[in-house]
């Protein structure tokens, strides 16, 4: 079958679900991943023919995309900080905003050669912890998550990216402690309120792990309060806490952190202009 005919089928089946440009992007990601073909192949050879086996990959992928499965889950992987990260329905798909949080940490410690101790709370796919360990090998990185299946994915990602990260299964809402003497604590916890569900796309709501996304409207700061308490006890003096946050709750999180003796609190916007991340320092330990 001609590859260009399959592209036409993709548009015929998917254009009512996704923007045309997104369908193009998904099609090219599919041929790169499953067929090993560069995305400009049709411009070079419009009459290229693929085999029956290759057709099967493309049509199986199309079937999943019609059910609004995210392309990252269809491929079984994504890219984060230019690293290959395996993903499945047990973990959130890493977002560009989270790359900004990681880059903030890397900028802050760029000139430091000390073997800083870092813990990533709610690691999911491990993308944050693995990126920090990859780009700053001197770090001693620990990553924790409540989900055993998520940790299995994270361990595979650490292996394929050749980094040493300690993974632990921990429910922070019950833990009471994460250990002590960390220089950096970083977290991208659940922060989307139930009231915001109607703003989410179906492919997210129907596929990504609910518990990693949502918090109740009654207590949207549950995880931030828990992390702040753990960080107050677990950070060294002058240790730093980095958080990804709900864009609507930036001032609330800042106030909460002040209540837990954090200072030098900085709220930063993401590439889309939304309040998205906070850095705070623990300058005194009570």
C-alpha cells in the first residue's frame, strides 16, 4: 500500500477528533517510530510503498488514536529533556512545563560540584529524577512514588538512560518522613482541581492516571502542605524546595510555604505565561 494513502486515511479518520496539524504530527511520529522512516520521506518519494506488516503497525496505531489514546502511549515512549522516556497508563506523560522546572534546578546548581542530595517526590515515569541525574552526575538522587507500577516504569527509564537513581515506594500522605539532610526537594504533585476537569482533553481524562492528576476542590493544597511539612523536616538548612503548581494557586502555595518557615519564595511563569513553578529556601529550622 502507498504510504501517502495511509496518510490520507489518517486524516479521514482523525480530522474530526484532532486539529489537522496534530494529525500530521502523529502520522509522522508513527512512521518514524514503527517504520524507521524520516518525516520528509513523502516529499522525496511520494510513491513509496510499505509492506503488509508495516501497514498493520500503522492501522493498529490508528485504531488506538481513534479511541483518543495519547500518541505517547501508542508509541510507548516520549522525549523529555532530549532523553527517551518510556510511558504507559501507569504514569503521566511528561510535559514541557516540567522541563522548565528541571532546567531551573540545573541553572541554580550549574556551578556546584558538591555531591548534593536530591529527592523527587511523586516521580511517576522518573523523568525529573533521571534528567537531574543525567545532566548533573554528581547528584545523589532519590525518587519516591506511591505507585509500584509507576516505579517499575521509572526503573526501566533509569536503566535505558544509564543513571543511578534510588527508587522507593512511599505514600507521602502516610509516611511522616522522607529522611533527612536533602539539599534539594523537587515535586510535581497532583494539583488539578475537580472543578477543572471540563478544561481537560478527553485523551488525558480517559487515559492518564487519575490519582496523579487530580485533587479535591475542598483541599487542593493537600499535597503541597504535606510536601512542605516533609521538606521542613527533611531539608538541610538553606536547602531548596522546587514545586510545579496549579496556575491558579500560586499565591496560595506561597502563603502556605511561608507558614512552614520557607523564605526567598519565587513564583515563576511557564512558556505559556501561566504561574507554574515555585522555588523556596528553608533558612531556619525549628
